[in-house]
């Protein structure tokens, strides 16, 4: 650890907030935020986090769940995005694009199985600026989404794609890459960081939140407006979609063959869902800590990813989602 810490010191003097891996929990057609109670929901999701995940989720998730696929052992939240598929350019069949842990994950994605990396930042990647503003943790029952599946015209700030090649992540782009990416496709979903302080949800699952971010990357969120005065952690997901088995099928000059599970061929429709589920005041404890190496200075418990990987939920939909087999149509489409 000493050598890792000193190597990092060269990159940034301070690391703020939380960053940790969560293994894949399940891939199925459930969406307790947008379509609570529906089994199945409209399209397939890639889901990580606690085992209270269900078609409908109310109340204190952190009190109900008993395990989590996340490294932070008190985090029973669920995090999900649409699932990415490859659409065969000649016969139109679909296959699910596997996910692999985000690399490099300093501090260790050690043994994560698929999944995504979650961030809770206080200011930006290297500073917390707690003197400027307190960060208030979400409350039980809180949920939100970012992005709109039907969007095809306008890119959404904070929702980005990168074309991976070796250790190079390449530029952040608002839409799918236009050529095969030897290291896969990297997606980032930044959520808004200002809350109205009253509503745990809203009819569109977005208007109880306000996005002050106007540029890409882990930039500082400016002060929150009076309509949404409470500064909450800025939540971000990073996912690496392993496209290697499909890259040779993408012939030069052909259009992008990757589609989101809602038949989304425009990259602008990417979106993500968040269901808060930290146990007790664990997230607040971490957010009150200053200048830590991404883990709340030991204020919250971690578990080995081998332990996290044992956490599972039942497949409640019971349909093929294209993991190994080719599908003639996307589930639900
Ligand atoms: C999911 O919901 C069903 C129906 O309400 C319930 O029977 C089941 O116990 C729930 N599962 C979990 C893991 O909460
Ligand atoms: C499409 O091509 C794949 C790969 O060659 C094949 O496995 C699949 O069965 C084909 N689908 C149809 C509908 O022919």
C-alpha cells in the first residue's frame, strides 16, 4: 500500500469522495424506479448492488438487504443502466455485450466480476472542499434517473462514451464510437448533485434533482440553485463493455452496430438509474470525511470482492437475455 500511495501522490495530492467496484448482480427486465411493480419492465438492464433489488422497492432498502455486490459493505444501493447489445450487421440477430471491471481501478477492482465502478464525489476528483459546502447524504427511499431513452437529437452533458485501446481511454464523446474499439466501449453516467430537499422521487424521476454541471468530466458542481438547495454527493457510474468478440464483425465503413436494450441506436438515449440503499448513516459518515483515498478514511466497512461476488438475486423474469445465444429480437421489443 505504501508504494501505491506514493505513486498516486505524483498524480494528485488528495483523493476525494468514494470510488469503488460493484460486481454484476443480475441482468434482467426489471426497473423498480421507472416501472415499479412491472415484471417484466420494458427493456433489459445491467444491475449491481444489494440483494433487496426487486420489481418494486419501497422504504429503507439498506435495512432490508443482507448482501451487496459492491466493495463498500454497508452500501446496499442498486445501480443500473440499460444493457448494451451487438446487432449482427448481416442477419440482424442480437447478442449481449459482456461487461468487464473498469481498469485501472486504483485501490483494486481485485476480483470484481463484470459490474461497474461507482463514484460519490464531493467537489471534483482530487478535492472535497468541505469548507465550501457540506455534502448531505441521500435518505431512505431516495431514487433518481439521468438521461432519456427516447432522446435522439440532443446529447446530454455528463453522459459519455470513450473508445478504449490498450491503456488509452480516448476522448469523451456524446455518441457511440464510429469504429471498432480494441479495448471495448467505456460509458460514463454522471448524475445531478442538487436536491430539492423534499422529494425522494418525482413523476419523471428527475425534477427533484438539478444539474449544475455544464461540462464533461469530474468537474466541480457549481453552487446549487434556490429551487434545489441541498448539495448531495455527485454519483457517477463507469462501465466497460467488452466488445472484443464483435469487433471483427464490424466492417470498415459500416455504421455502429451496438444498440442499447431499448433498440436504441442513438447514443444520446443512454440513461442510468439510482436507488439509494446505504445502511444507517454510513454514506453521511464517508461524505463528512476530508481528503481520503476514495474510501471514507476507514469510516465505512469494505469487503473483499470474493465476498461481494457471492451476493445474488433470483432471475424473476425467466427469459433469455442473449448472454451466450443470439436472439432474433431484443427482450420486450
Ligand atoms: C420481491 O417482491 C416479491 C413480491 O412482492 C416478494 O415476494 C419477494 O420476497 C421480494 N424479494 C425480495 C428480495 O425483496
Ligand atoms: C446470425 O449470425 C450468427 C453468427 O454467425 C448466428 O449464430 C445466428 O444464428 C444468425 N442468426 C440468424 C437469425 O440466422
